[in-house]
C-alpha cells in the first residue's frame, strides 16, 4: 500500500514538473504567435484598403489570418457593397493560400512554404502548374521535396482543396468551442495557480484508470469521441458496393446504442480524389452502423464519417480495392493496334492481352502468371478456303500465351508455318469463351512479299500501279472482266482504266480511312496456271459500288493499304491511341510555333453571349487562341479557376447551335439534331 502511494506521489511530482515546463513554453509561443497574427492581420487588411475595419474584425474574434481564410462563422458585414466584394475575393484567395500551406504541413513539406511563396506559388493549382525546372536554385533536399509534392498531387485539384478547407474550418470551429476566451487571458489565469491545475489533472488521471473521464462526469462523452471498432469486408476486390461496419463503445468498453441517432451521421467517400456515392444505414447490432460506398473501380478509397459537424473517432480511413477475376466481356487487346494484322510466315509476332474484370479494372500484375493458362488463341477459319476449321491446328500456326516481369499484360505469340500464307480469321479466348472485340483478320505474307510491302510503306514514291481484273460490282458479276489499274497513295486508293488504251478514266476513288475496308472474297484459279490461286479483293467504303478485283498482288495491295492506314492514324485504330497521337502532334506544333499557355482575360455579357464573344475574340491571333482564357461575366462575382471558363464554353455552344441564332436549323421539329443553315447568307 505504501509503495503504491509512493509511486503515485512520484508520478504526481513528475507530472507537475513537466506540466510547469510545457506551460511556460506554451505561453511564450502563444504570445509570439499572437503578436505575429495581429501584425499579419493588420498588414493584410491594409493591403486591401480595409484597415479602417480592423477593430470590427478583432471585436468579432477575427484575430489572425487563419480566422479569416478558414472561418466557420462567415465574414463580417462591412456595410459597403464594394468593400464586401473586395473582402470576399481576398478571403477566397487567402483560403486557397492557407489550403496549400495546410497540405504542405500535413505531408511533411513545411520547409517548402516560404520558397514557394517567393516564387509566386500560393495555391495548389499554381504548384501543379510549376515545373521542376522552375525550382532551380533550391537546395537539393527542397528540390526533392518539390518533386515529391508535385507527384503526390492528384489530377483533380478542386476536391482536394475543398477537403483541406473543410479541415481548416473544423479546426476553427473546434477552437471556438474549446477556447471561447483569449490566449492571453488563459495564460493569466493558469500560470500562477498551476499547482492546483496539476492536482486536478492528477485526479482526472486516477479517475481515468477507474473508467471515468471528466466529460463523463460533467457533460457526458460526445458520440463522435466514443471508441469505435471498424470491421472491413472479407474480400477486397471490386464489386458494386462495399460495406464497412462501425461499432461504438464508451470508455468502459460498454456498447452504445446508436440506432436512434442514425440521421446524425453523414458519410463521404472518394476514389483517388473523386467522390463516389456513399450512405449510412443500420448495422447488425444496436451499437453499430454501416457505411456503404460504391466500389466498382480498383484503387485507394478514402472514407469519412461525421456525426453532426464533427469527424467520428478513427476517421478518415482508407482502404485499397483490387480488380476481380478476368472477364471475357471486358478483357481487350492492347498490342493488336488494328482488327487486321499483317504477319510474316515463319516469323513470330506478339500482341498483348489486357486482362480486366467485369468493371473494366486491370488485373494486378502479380496475378497474371497464374492466368496465362486460362487464355488461348484459336483459328476460326481460313478465308476463301473450304478447309475444315477443325483442321487448323498446330500444323498451321503456333500460339503461346505467357507473362514476363517486364510487362503489365499477358503476351500472345503468333507464328505461322512457312507454307501457310493467306487470310485467316482468329480470336482470343478466356476459358474457351471468345473475348469481346477480338475477332482478328490475319493477312499472312511470305518473307519476300513482306519485304516488298515494307518498302512500299517506307517509300511512297516506290508504290507501283497494280494491274487487276474487275470481276464484279455491287455483288453482281460482270459478263466480261475489265482490266483496271489500282494506284495506292497515302491519301487514297484509285481504280482506273484506259479508254483506247491511252486516256485514263477514274472508276473509283476510295479515301484511306478506317471505314474503307479491303476484304478477301475468294480465290480464283488462273486458267494459264492451274495450280496458282489469285485472290479476289473487295473494296467497300459503305456507299460506293463494291468492286471486286482479281490481282496476283492482292495480298500485297491489302497489306500495304492497312499498314499505310495505321501509319497515317498514328499506329492504332483505337480511340485512345488516336487521341494520344493527335494531342502529341498538336503539342509538337504549338512548341514549334513557340506558343505560350499564358493567361488571357476578357469580359462577356451573358445576355448577349454570342455577339459579345465574337467581338472579344474576333482579332485574336493563332497564338492568342492557344492561351488560357480567363472569363468574367459582366455584373457577376466570380474568380475563374476553370469553372467560369467551362460555363462560358457550355453556354456559348448551346446558343451557337440553337436554331434561334440562325447558324443551324433543326433536322425536324422537336429534334435536337441540327445541320448548317443552307440560307446562312440571308441571315441578318
């Protein structure tokens, strides 16, 4: 008993000494911080011409810049509309500046704050636009921190900035509820009788060991400060929804009934900084609730649970969702950049299989080796041949599905035997089921034919005129085949004949675009070479006649056409690859021209948006159109950080295409489809 009392007395004296030291340091820090805040607030108000309202700010408790930029109480009413507008815009700018500083402090990059302000970087958007080269001159450790900070920023800045500002407002609200009187007064009250305070803390500590807390005794523990236990789902793979079970307990470990206060809880969920649908429902027991959120996409999810205006203990939290098992309907090919592949007999070629689950999530790399045996390739038929599809086995081609540590996809190797040239139709399978969108047409050339095609693709001037026989048009055979000549260029395929063997005449001109297809109809046995089969190629663009051409070089003509088409489109038929190719060419063009993405500001009258926009931009040069527009609507308050510009584009396009403008007219009454007004010259 005496030893227990002695130990408690020792702890009491130790706590007394530590508390006295910490309290003295806290008072010194609070006094210095208060003085800096007062000076900062005064200079900030003076900078915007609002110094005459300083006494009003301090009387309402706005004693620091953080109280203004992250206020949960709203801004003071200055009584003057212009001054109120200036205050609102200045507070918005300050809030974004504070959000950047708060984010840097949260992630351990506090030392970057001052160097970034010197370089004019005051918001998260400015930091995202800042290049690492602009940080030259910084110490190595700060330059590394700058690079890490930029890499850690999400694609969308607005959700992150809103979350940070909410956190700052919560801090301001908590300080108001916990410290309703000034720091100086607190210091004056407790620095002298600190012994009494330490004694109270000591008694509270003893009570805590007994299962009691000061808030239990006086006010009762708020629900958001109760202890929680989180029960995550057993599986962490993508699904329609996931459910997190939250159980509540008091400080003694007893359960708390939360069923009657379910409406007080609000849930928020983000996937990689993009908000997803979430809600709160009843749990499996009276002391539990469930947070349900959409989890179709793989990646990291952030969850927040609030009770009233306060974050529940243990939140926010995060979890990682992985892709589910591969699905034949979502898996796609990424190495096959066209549905028509040109291969060489005797030489293997490789395409890549992007294994995805039913929600379109890519299967993790570590699971791919075990999935290789579930995938396969199958030859469906040899086009233009009556050969039995079941006979198209390993004697025709070899297929191998494998995974290497250097790729994030599965690899499919295709190799045809030397004597197996021609046209084939193939598909990729998963567990014997054909993968959606993987019907491939394979044009297999001999080595000599492939060398000839590669020469044509690389040197367009070497393209010959292919002689052919026109056998049919629109599916109807001609009574007598007609000798024609096929000229292939990087822009079009022209079919012509000669009148009196001297005057050229164009029969067909097909543009080199994805909608123009060259397909094999059948093989024709030549009369003078009974053992040689010549291909008959049909050319179809959807609206011209469908000529069928008999030519010895049919395979070479078709292969050269498809390879030149892919080269023209940037090497791929997929929309994503086309978009990437277009963007790269566009950026290269602007870089060559020396165009800068600097800001360009103009004001538009919303009521007369079409005419006003035309007047504002009519004299813009090409370089002006490449700049970043900052739009201001006349008579409306707003700072354009992307939202006002987007609204301007939307409203302007809506008005431009509306029939009342006169530029376009509706296809039919009540239809939203429009076409250019043929009487545009008569529109006043």
